[in-house]
C-alpha cells in the first residue's frame, strides 16, 4: 500500500496542478493565452515528431491471451507488466510499458458466468493498479487508485463476469500516474460475451475485430514523449501509426475503443458511407442505429458493423478522424478490400432488451471545473475522504455539469468524460434534451462538453465497498478530478458506518 511519504512522491511526479484541456473555445489558438501552471509530469517535446506516413504498415490484431489453467468455473491468466520495444512508426523502435509484452495489451476473452482470474506482476519501475473499465467487480479487485501493485509485486484480480456481454478494457489506474501509464501502453481489450449475444447472427471469429485508437507523439529517435495532446500528431490503431488492414468484401463487427488519455475522436469513412452501431460501452443497444460519424470521448466504446461488400475487391476505404488536429492528418486506418468471403451474418432488428431505467430516490449534483483546476465540486481527489455514501440497491440520478468559466474569448474550455466504476448507467438527457438512441443503452462513460449538463441514472450494487468516479480525460483524473463513493451494504442502518479496507 501507499504510505504518506510515497503518496507525496507520487503527487510530485504527477504534479499537483491542473493542466490544459485539449479543446479550445471559439477564439482559437491565436487568442489570448491563459496563464496556467506548468505541468511537470509532461515534458515539453524536445525533438521533432516523426514524419507521418499514412498506411506504411499493416495493422495488428492484438493476440488473444491464453489461460495458464482452467477449472470448471474459472480461467486463470498471468500477465507481466514490463518495458518493451515495439515498432509504432515504421522503421523506429519505441520503448513502451506493456502487459505481456504487447502494445496494446493482449485481448482477454471472457464468457458470462465464468470467472476470470488475472495475476498481474509488476516488472516496471513505477507503481501500477489494474482496473477493469466497465467491469462489475468487487472493490478489492477493482484496481482502485491506492490499491497499488508496487514494482516487483504480484496482485491477483478476480472478475466475476456476471454482467451482459460488452467490450470492456483493462488499464492502469495508479494514483496520479494513470495518465502516463496508459499513454505509455498499459491498456488492453477485455471482450465479454454471453449466450444471448453469441447467439445473434452478428459477424464473428476473424470478422470480429477490436480497434484500440489513441494519439501519441513519437519523435524521430523513436522516443515516446508524454506531452500535451496538442503536441501528439500520431494516431495509433492497435499500436501502429495509421496502418492499413486487409479485409474481405463482407460484414465485419468492429469494436472501436477510444483509449486516448485525453482526446475525442470523430470517425467517418472518407466516402461518407454509413455504418451501423450495435453496442455502446456496457453492451448491445436495443436496436441497431445507422450512423455516418462516430464520436467517442476518452474511454468510450462503440461496436459497429461495416459491410465492405459495397466495395469491389482491389478497392480501399479510409477511416478518418474529423476531429484531427491541424498538425496531423485526418486518416486513421485504411481498409483494403482484398478478397471475397462467404457472409451469413446479419444485423437483427432487435438486439437486446434493455433493463428499465432506474427510478431514482436520490439526486446528486456534480460540477466539473477546469479553472483554476480540474476538480469535482471544488474538491481534489483524496483517497481518505468519502465524497458520496450510498447503499447497495439505491437508485440515483446524477446531474453533472461542465462548468463554463466566463472569461474573455480564447480561454481553454475542456470537455470532460465522466465515468463511474461498478455500475453501468443510463444517460437520461443532455441540456434537458433526451439523448439519441446510440447513447440510450448501457453506458459507463459519458462526454460532457463545456457548458453542458448531463443527467445519468444508476442503481448501486451489488458489491459493497469503496469505488471512484472521475473524469476519464486521464490528465484530469491524474490531477484530482475524481471522487470516492462508498457503497454500504443494504442492511446498514447507521449512515456514518465506515467501510473497512
Ligand atoms: Cu477507465 Cu476509473 O477508469
Ligand atoms: Cu475532465
């Protein structure tokens, strides 16, 4: 565990100050700059960014991790966190922090009702904590910011997998270090299936592909520089800068993850062709939704089905990011249609029956601020302070407001990406308007743009214990835009009862 002295060290490394959000308010980069404290955790880029050459190499599908042993009800995995050299930009070697020497980490495939046990050994020289994002997991296995895996230690995480099929991910959550650890590579996909979902005629097997998208800055010497997202011109899919991917002329299920520590992405096909969203963070949507652009805030996921049969063999189509910076390029990934293949898959008109919207008895308000600091309700995360106390089974509505500071034009207003551990919530409305069908499913992360107010509803359960909620722009959470929630057992009569560790 982290003692006081270590905690101070972590704070000093992470930097106690707020950081620039990545979004600029109207007024643009030339407008009057705002004096913000320096960010000690992120170095100013010293060298030149490696030249962007789109489609220089093939995309890799992260390998699926094999269990080291299996019992009737559980699968045991072992992973080692270690420094590894990988080729992100073609021709350059980059040192990253990895799970199992993979960048991003290997994919864990789980099945509802079968427990997954992961023994994580930290062979890095920094603290880590492994969180299963979107997982319904007992507190002691949740990978909380203070439940650290110290260098040289091994920690066991047990995931019950009692929730519906969903594209989850595992990533670092060490207090104050999560932004840098994730930036340097500590993230991987965790794909949970269940009998209902695997019984649907959706594309499967080699036609079911995770796409972990994120930005980075690789310099000409191959160095990965942890810096402001404005200075990160590289866009990685499954660990390769702007790769190409060879596909068959048929339908694919693409599980799109935004694992960028601090960026939104808005994805569309360059030819404007539509695609179909079938799932969001927490599982299948009630019904498919047609889209021609998909925007994902940090940590959000969407599963889409794309039919490449609309292209002749030999043709290509580029997936581009309309939210690309001026310093980069819009291309993210090129699909090359190289062969035909049989396709019996289809998208059913009804995908899932969503649980009813929780009927709240408790209402809470949260204000996310960027100035003068990234905070929630004016407070910086303190692991020793309970911010919210609730009980198992309580349904709540949370009203979350991204505070817009009235300042002269040109100030930076950061969008936030709100995430709670333990539960999947429903997004009720944004600025009073009901959200569209793509946002109406089971969610664990929701974007909140400057000035916006979003209401979400959830039922706390089933595991009593300590959890956190926070902004998933990881530079913000690393600097304290996070709160602690204690979920007490349902029978608790004494509201002041403390949770043991
Ligand atoms: Cu994706 Cu608290 O994390
Ligand atoms: Cu934030």
